[in-house]
DNA sequence: GTCTATATACGGATAGAC
DNA sequence: GTCTATCCGTATATAGAC
C-alpha cells in the first residue's frame, strides 16, 4: 500500500470528523442545525490546531481563536462549554479515529509480517493525513485533566500493545527472531512519532512519507527478521 | 561504560550548572553574592522544572514558583528579568552542557563503531542525569522567542549531524553497511529522545538506562553492521 | 537581599440585544 | 445563531519599605 492508495481507501475528511463530533456532543453544543455546526467546528478545530501548534494551547487566548475563525467569543462558546472542553474534544477524536483505523488495517491480514507492515504503514499514513492533530495530541497531553490524561496514557499503551502482540505472534510462529516484544514495540512507536513530531524537518529535506515508511520497515526488519539474502 | 561509571566520570552537579549560569548572567542578576545566587538559582531551576513538567511553563504562574521555592516574587525577579528570560536560561544551559559533554565523549575514540557507541551511551546517560531539563527543553521549545527557537533547531541538527558524521566515517572505512546516514541519525535521535520523554513509562517497567542502552545498540547494530555471527 | 503592596493588562466566561 | 459589552479573577512586573 502506498500513501496515495491509503488516501483513496479511507476518507477521513475533516468534515466527517466534525460530523461525528457533533453527533457525540449534541447535548453540549447549543447550535442545532447540523450543517452550521459541521462548518463551524471545522473552522474552530483547524484554527485551534494552527494557533496551538505554533505557540501552545494555554497561550492561545479565546480572542486569538475568535480572530482566526472570524467568530465572536459568544459564538465560539455555543460549540463548547469551556476551553478545556475544546481540548478534550480534540484529544478524544484523535484517539477514536486512530483506534478504529488501526484495528481495521490489521483485521484482513493473517501473516504476522504482513500484519506488522500494515499496522505501521497505516499508523504512519494516518498521522500524515492528520499531522496537526497528532502533534497537538502529543504536545498538549500534560495539559489535560487527570481523567483525560489517564485516557491518553491508556491510548498510548493500547497502540504499543497492538504492535507487541503482532511481534509475539510472529515469534511464536517462527517468522520473527526472539526479541523483547514490548521494547521493540516501544521503539516502533518512537519512530512513528518522530515522523509527525518533526514533520517540518523532514519536509525541508523533501522526504516523502513513503520514503520514511520504507526506511523504517527496513530498519525494523533487519532487527526482527535478519538480513534479506 | 556503564551509567554508574558515567556518573563517576563527570560531575554535572546542579550546583556547578548554577554557578555557570551566574557567571554568564552577572549583568542581569541583581544579587551579587555568588553563594546566595547559586543556592537560589538551584531552587528556582528545580522548582521551575518540577512545576512546568507537570503542567507546562505557560501555565506555571510566578506565584506558583514563589510557593515552590519559598521565595517572594520580588526576590525571584532579582534573578531574571522576565519569565521568558528564565525559560531561555534553562534552554541555553541544556544546550551548552549537551554539546560539551557529547564532544568530549567521542574525542578519545578513533574506531567508528566505538565512537558511535560512546556518543549514544553518553547522550543517553546525560539525558538520564538531567531528565527534567531534557524533557522541559523538548516540550517548551515552541514557546521560545524566534531567535531562541532557531538556536533550538540548530542544536537538534547539530546533534544529528554528529551522529551522521560518525556513520559516514564508518561507511567509508567499510565497518558499517551502506545506509542513509542522515535518516539513520534521525532515528537514533528519536530513540534517544523516547527515553527521556517517556521516562515514567520505562520507570514503571523497571527498565534501567543500561538495559535500554543495550537494547538500542543491539537494534541499531543489526541494521548498520548486520548479524553478529 | 528580601518582603509586601500594587499598577496594569489580559484571561475566560456570560448576559442580553438583535 | 451571532454579536457586543462587561464581569471578575488572575497574570506579570515593579516600587518602595525594611
């Protein structure tokens, strides 16, 4: 699978995400016309990510957000009940989509090596489509409420376990070398995260997500499978 | 070299760091008695790291800092001219120490493989001794002034280049396999960063820095050297 | 050198008009 | 649904006493 294919396969349009947020938060969103909500949530989310990823969510004032979205503060507060609420929405949405897409990507594969490649490629491609969300989610995790922080940690561990389980399965079937599966999974996560955390560095070097994916897999497979020849 | 040996070899005591900060900032620090300054800077830095790493530097108020250090706001402002100044001090100090220690670690080695191991181990051990500083430096980079941000990026690229140069040298001498040296260096950095960014995860698993180092090197060498046998 | 008190600005959030 | 005006708390930074 290439990135282009991935994009064709799953449409995670910003619009669709906002539609889901609306459905999930019908109660706390005062505005009731779906199309209006979707349109405005899109503006709010994209503006929040843009400002926060430049100077941090705490440093973003509601007045900043109003300027960027061209909405008044009164209007903004029709879509969430507090600034913290906005933060939680973004985090929740990122987690939900990741889990859904990632699980979908591996359910068709039975061979551990293929499964592992699918999971890694999917995660990488997803983080490319939603780079600002992923960056935001990582950098702002510690500003969440205690409850939300626990969810963020659980999500991180969930993904790690997903990789670790594939590795273990591969080892028991003899297609992977015996390696510490949890540590290997941790390193995989670290490599995946580097792509979206240092996105601008890689952009400057004209490195495509496919090139990064290829390199990452080559690096990993040298360790868990051994030399090709 | 083990972590215990590293600790013995270089003493990066908090005190010594604060003494250096004092010397470099004589002009902007109003208090003139060296011992007083060193003692208080130590309290200020450690409190800043403690609070900021929990809830972010922006969210830390000067009143928070006063409570934690048991100093009044008036006293605090004798040691720096603004909150931003305090941030810059911490960043600058982290960069300086890293560069110094890292360069020192590789100057004695001539064999590329040994040099690479030394650089990786040193970086890992240093980030262990100064974990709060490294975490802070990474997470708060985007809150710096434009000028300071450029310095932070330059520092990141400097370290990466240091690794890339060792890799290139090893390749030209035939002791490393031909791999993309820049990308490999990026991945090395990502793995090193994961250790101090997810320190609490690894602590919960009772993984020591030496175990992580061993694993990291094993992983890397499978790629750039090939199987041991 | 350190303290308390305060100047001044800006933050999040809401009320009520349209 | 959206806007403007405003409440009220808290932020950084400093002045001046001790």
